[in-house]
C-alpha cells in the first residue's frame, strides 16, 4: 500500500490518499477518507481509468476539482 498526499481544494490542507494494489488478483483500490470516497479498479479497466475516476469523484466533489484530481490519481495508479 502506498500513501500519497493531495491538496483537494486550493485553500485546504493536504489529505491522505491510500492506494492498494493486489497483483495476484489484478486490481487496485484507491481511498480518500477525507471525502469518504473509494474506488475498485481491475487491470482491465485501466483503459478508461480517468473517465471512471471523474464519474466517481463527481459524486463527492465540485466540478472544478474533479479533473485535476482524477488525472493525479490515474498517474499514481499507473505507477503502481
């Protein structure tokens, strides 16, 4: 598991992002407790990862913060 820090809102403090990868079962789970948000993504879903992240984050964030956060999360997930 990796723990990253992200600033979700321009004027807020950094929040923890937890990224867990299960290589045997080929999936990644990402969680941001501050937002009470998480997502489960299989390796097969990586083709559409940014759009899935944006759709999911849109339920808990204001629109202007969704895309930058989704891009950052997608990058970190690809690094795993």
